[in-house]
């Protein structure tokens, strides 16, 4: 029968074999879940990537490579890819390796003077997980179309259906193939204190210049432009006390800020104004009248309250800015609590206090629960594999930067920052000064 044309070619056999297998796996999965009485909307069916899946996977990598390259160029605020290549003319390369048992997936992002490409290496036998709802929809749609077409089903229908299926599988496999590269990340740049205090003035000025067709506003790096744009977008969101980050936001307000952060919307447009209310006060202050520490941490509170979810990443430049050392320690613990709740945190810091507290949190994780009593921050302990520290230092004889991972010292139990060398030099200078002063008497 012509209705079975989809089974009469090599491509059709693959399609029929995969859909039959998917239907069987789906039925088995749903039956098991029903028996266990614990089926959920987040259920997935996992299967090994078939050999014919290579082409659409390659397509996904190429598409993502162009996106990653453009985002890198935009975020760093450069016009051309050539500006991202420090040495040579052949390009720059970034290798990312994700460990997946029993194999690993590798990503190689290559930046050429005119473009960016991503090469993805997916080992044979890699497994992907597809949501039950998606797989069920694909199988049902295919069977419905096949029945409707009947004898009119053609080889062209087989090719179209097959390619559509593979594109769908490639798309739903993105989180598995790309891991954290796929999840949203929110970047809080250095200088956010000034941006928070002058945000409304800056935005109104930019709008005014654009309306009057005056000269363009100063160019911003992509991450800083995103930051300003996200602050505006917050005005369109409603506060929900059941968001994943609400408890974290509230604890930062209580333990670090000593007051609460508020977002007030304009009655005409969804443009937000940010204020701070010290604990015990009846009225709020504009951020420009609050301490610089408040302006630094207000976006952290807002992002947790309105945007962040488990699996998302929060990048914070200079978390120690305008914070007393005691508050640096407390804020570090609060960031550790985000990690414990499933969020990812990336910091750039010059603070010895931040590094020492991270060291303590890792050391505390090795203690049995009964021996952690009375130790500050023990409730936020992180396992050694949950913390990574890297030092960036300048090359002395050539351009560029040396990046080295810093391990926890076995003797002192600290992440060595090199700051102690500065302390030693300033102490030695003090000794020489006091000795010279004594010799002159």
C-alpha cells in the first residue's frame, strides 16, 4: 500500500524504527510511573542518541556557535571579532569539556576575524532526555498525519517528517548537550552602585536625546546595557512571595542591609523607582540617599526576587565593594546559600575576606554535623568540588594573562591569594621607616 511508503525506504525504516521504539519506551515509562503513583509533568524519557542524529546535532552546534560568538563580541563591547584575537591571525579558541558518564561532551568555540564557529563532539552512546509531554506530542502528531494522508503519503512526506523529528530532538536536547551554557545567566557589573543611583536620570536622558534626534548616547558594553535594560524590565514584573529566590533576598536584606529594598512603579508607565527602608522606619529613602552598600546589593536582592531560579547563574563583579569586612563575610555566606539551593554563582574579587570565608566554608564541610556546632557559617558549608578559585596574573614578558587554578592549601587550609605578599612588603616598609626615624633622633 502507498500508505506504507514511509516504511519502504532506508529513511522510512529509520523513522519507523525510531518512532516505534519511542512509543514503546513512552508506554513503558507511563505504565511504570502510574504503578508507582508518582508521575509528574517534569518526567523525561532517556535514550541513546541514534547514529542518524549526527547531522541535526551538528546543525544545533553551528547555530549555537554563531550565537555564542556574537554574544561574546557584544558583551565585551567590540565591533569586530578581530578585536578578540590577541595573538596571530588564525583566530582564538575556547575549549569547554563537560563530563557525562561514561563519556564527555566537548565544545570548541573558534573565533575567526570575521565569524565564530562552535564544533561539538558528541561521543557515540551519549544519552539525552526528552520530556514525556514532547515525545508524546511528536508520536501522536506523526500517527495522526500518517492516518490523515493515507494512500497519499509520499517519500517527500517521509523526508519532511524525519527532518522535523530530528530538529525537534536536537532542540529539546540542547540543555543536555550544552549544560550550563544553555541556562540563563545574570551579570551584575562593577559600577552598579552608580548605575543604581543615577539609573532614572541616565535612561531619561537617553530617551530625550533619541526623541530629539540628537547625537547617540555613549556606547556601552553588552553586559552593562543588559543590566540597565533588565532594571527597566523589572517594572513589568509583579512581586510573588513564592519565587525560588525570595527567601534568599529577604535574608540578605535582614542580615546584610539592615532594611528592605522596594520597587515602585510609575502610574503611567512600567518604569521602576528603587528605594530603601531601614529597619524600623516608616518611610523609604531614594537610593541616592542611602549608603553605597545598599546600592551595590539592591540589584542582587531584586534579581533574586524577580528573576533567578535554580539552574540559573549569577555573576557578581567585586561583591566586596562598599562592604565592611564583616558584611563581606556575611554576604559570602549568603552567596553560598544560593549554590546550596541549586543556583550557580561566579565572583570576581580582590577581597581577602571573601576568599578566607570560602576557605572556611569548604573546611567546615569536611566536619561531621555534631562537630560544626558553634562554628560561624557552618550552615552554609560547601563541598570542595562545589568551589573553584582561579588567579589571574599579568604576563611579565609578553602581552596577555596567566590563569591558574588555586587549590586549598593542606597546611593552612586557605585559598592562597598572594595578598599576604603585599602585607609583608608594607610591614617591612613600616619597619624601615620606624628604624630610619629612630636613627635620626
